[in-house]
C-alpha cells in the first residue's frame, strides 16, 4: 500500500477517535477525558499503519511495539491520576468563557487540534513502517536505546511525583529529589527522548528521514507550548520555594543543580 493510503487510513482512525471523544465529552460535561487518550491515540495510529503497510517486518514490529508500550503506559497513568478529579481548570475556563458555544469551540480547538498534532508527531511511526529495505541496523539500535532512556526517565519521574503527592505532609511543597533534583520536568524530557528515539528507528529508511517534523513538533509542544511553559506560568504563586527551585534546577535537560 502507498504512503498516501497509509496516511489516509491513519487520518480516518484519528477522526473517528476524536469525534467519539468529543461526543463523550458533551455527555459527561468534561473535556479533560481527552488527556489520557493522547497516548492511546498514538497506539491506534501505530497499529493502523502496521495493518496497512507491508514494509520490513522487524522495523514494523519494533515501531508498533515501542509506541504501544509508551502509549499504554501514558494512557493508564493519566487515567489513574485523573480519576475522580473535576474538569481541568483550562477547559473549565474555556467553558465559562464560551458558554453555549463551547461544545463547538471544543471540537475545533481541543479535539481537532490534538488529532492533527497526533498525526504530525506520529509521522515516524507511520512512514517508518512502509519501506521494505533496509532491515534493522545500528541506527535503529541507537534509536531503541534513546527510546528506552526516555521511557525510564518518564516512568520514574511520574512514579516519584505520585509518591510525593500521596504524602499529605508534602502539600504545597516542591519535589526536589530523585530525578526532580536534576530537571524540573523529567517526564517531559522522557517524552522528548521517546519521540527522537522513534524517529531514529524510522530514519534508517528514506521515508523515515523525511518525518523529522514529528519529533520537532513534539519538542516544541513539550518545551514551549503545553509542557514546561504552560505548567510554570503560575506555579510560583501557588508553591512557596518554587522560585528557588527554578534558580538551581535545569528546566528540561538533566544536569547537576546549581549550588
């Protein structure tokens, strides 16, 4: 099957997923349900691409497997973390601002936008499965190692943060131990590595090299849009001591803290 056909099937899958989530959000009055499905959406895309291509079996299996592991972990973690919580304050503010128009605004600015971003970011997973040659080589091994480092960083960071928040004595305090001692956002840095690792696996093929906009867009999202910048916009006002934590701790790439 051609690359265009694979992209078309993946697009159709994302459209169906996002429309279904949009309808569910209207019934539940909670747009936050989209957050856990960010990871699951990439799993859907990876499997659609695998079922509509006939490229190198080893690379297809590797890309689908790694994407599935990453996506299901993120889906399960966010589902667990968000259980029983009200709608995210960002979506609640949008709902209050747009009132009766909110369901249509959310369709475009939340569900459609995230669907488009999924399709662009996942380009290495889609097009990297198409070429029949070459087989897996040293670049794919390097990419798998980068992916593994990213998954470990993201998983350990989430686990440490969950343990910290579960202790009532830490309410209002800043987590500055473990991985959080070396970067203020180990989970985002882990995501960054995951997607550059997947691109490296795909880049061993001609099609894969051209998918570099995927990890670039993910990097921009993590650092400048919905990740570091958005999270730290007002956290200093809510947590005493965060300004000092910012002064001594790297915002993204891990490094020893400043004295």
